């Protein structure tokens, strides 16, 4: 981590001003990405700068570095870093291996297909070469989703969602999040009713305002909107409702029929 902190200070200076888009700084930024992967650190701003430089200088594009950036972005779910990074990669490069596989893994995580994610990851474990702490970072995201979704969950299901953990490994994660299990194999997550936060919505509508348009040439005169958001016209002495609230259609009926 000491190496990361040292490089972070230097990279922070490079990202200021016009030097941010200087292709001569790419080598330094790429080494910084590798350091993040090895030391389980993360710097989104620097990683986005690398992808932007690849956009400006397609000849310098590095598939391996881009893959590392995407994998590090996945470790920061549920934040939108992965989507930001994906949008800065052109379609042609998105079809390349291993970027295509990483994008597929990202889709599985974002759609909460966790069992399918671990299965796909097992088939592409080479993607994680040089990436420290990736699996545990993903498990943190999965626990976050479980915590806001479930009140109770089967023990076996939670173990599968976290990557087929053993009983001892599952207990570590349960202890970390304060989850408890009963004798029936159910794990109590939390009471969702207790976590509901009500929000008061206040709408202020001024009923005292009046709107008097100019009279038309046909002798029709529009009068103010009433308290029920209905507008009337006087046509040959008869009051006709010509408009209600935006949620209703024109009726054309006399005011008495409303």
C-alpha cells in the first residue's frame, strides 16, 4: 500500500491541468493501474483518465490494462464506476477477449444473477491474474444486496450466492454483517420494516391566482380557473367547461353537468 500512496501523489499532479491528456503520461498511469490491482487499492479518476487517453490515442490502447480497470470498477459496486468505464470503450474493443468476458460478468452482477456469476468466473479464473481481493470485494456487494432485499434467507442459498462457501467461511461473513441463523437453516438478515424511512412530500398550490386571457373575436370569453382546476368559457351567455386538470380530457359539458 505504501507504493500506491506514493504513486497516488505523483499521479494526482499529472492529472491536473492540460497534462491530464498528455499521452506521454500513459506509461506512468498504466503502471499505476497495475499497482492498484496488486495492492487492492482503487483510484477511479486516474483509471478514467487512462481510458480517455486511449480514446484520443487509439494506437496506444492496451487490452490488459483496460481489463484491469474494468475488474477494479466491479469491485466498487454498487457504484456506477463500471458503467462509466464501459461507456469509454469503443464497440470494437468491447468484443475482444478478455474485455467481452468481463462485461458479461458485470452484467451478471448488476442483474443479481450471483450463482451464474460465480460459475462464469470459475470458467475464466485467468482473468483475475494479478487482481488482489477481487472475490471478497464482490462478496461485499452481494451482502449489500442481500441486506437491502431479504429479511430471512436459506443458509444454502446464501452460501451459493457468495460463491459456494463452506460453513466456516459463511459464518465469517454472517458475523461481519451481524446476521444470525436458527436451527431450521434460516438466516435472519434484518427487519425491513424497521429500515423504512418515511419521506414527507409537500406541494404548495396557490388557488388565489387568476388568469384572464384576451377575448377572442367570436365573442367567447375565458374566465378564471376554479378550485377544481376547471376552466370555463362564456358562449352566448352559457357557461361551458372547456378544460379540467391536466389528467382529464376535454368534456365540453356545461358546468352544471360537471
